[in-house]
C-alpha cells in the first residue's frame, strides 16, 4: 500500500468533488495539500522523503506545465498532481501520471462516442459547461490513476 494513501484518498475525493461540481480545484485545497504531502513524506522518510517529494513535485509540474500552457489542463489539475508527486516522489508520480493519461484518454473517447451516439452526427463537438470550460474534469482521472497504480503497479516501460 502506498504511504499516506488514506490522506491522499481524502484529498482526491475533495479535489474530484470540486472539479466536477465547480470545474476547478481551488488553491485552498492544493497549496495546503502540497505542504501536508511534504510533511507526510518527511515523517515517513526524513530528509530523503522531503528530497523525493520535492523531485516528485517538480516532475509533476514539469510534465504537466506544457499542457497547462496550451490550455489543455487547468492550473488546479497541475497542482493536484504536484500534491501526489510531493507525497510519493518522482517514480510513483510518473507512473500515476501515465495511468492518468491513459484513463483520461479513455474517458474523453467515451464522452466523444456518447456525444456522437446521442446527436447521431459524425461531427463530435466538445461540450462547453456553464463556466465556459471545455472538456472533462481531470481530477477523477487522477483518482482512477492512483487506484490503477495501487492495483496494478507501474503501467509499463514508460514509467
């Protein structure tokens, strides 16, 4: 079992709720989450845990920054991934992000198929919610990515 998994589960439930209901993951959740994740890493492995947590945080930021800059992700999505990187370090963060990418791709494909079947057209427009945002919330895919990692481990040679 991953260290801090119950705490991470609670964080991800709150992030998923916020992302689905408000289409954003607020700073009041992510910034304290980063601090608490680093504190948990320190309590389980001392300074090495803090170092690994900082590397995991930077890895998550580095991998997701360009998707954020291209407006493919929100800042809250990036910060939520940084929380997990700070908690579990770079190796687990990379594996969870690979699982998350696969799951979010499957969810997006399923949504596109659902929209195509529902509208009976070959053109599949992205739905825009009331806030003007496109696409699907990422926090549920991150949560499922953590579950997939916990159940099946590394997704392959990419991580």
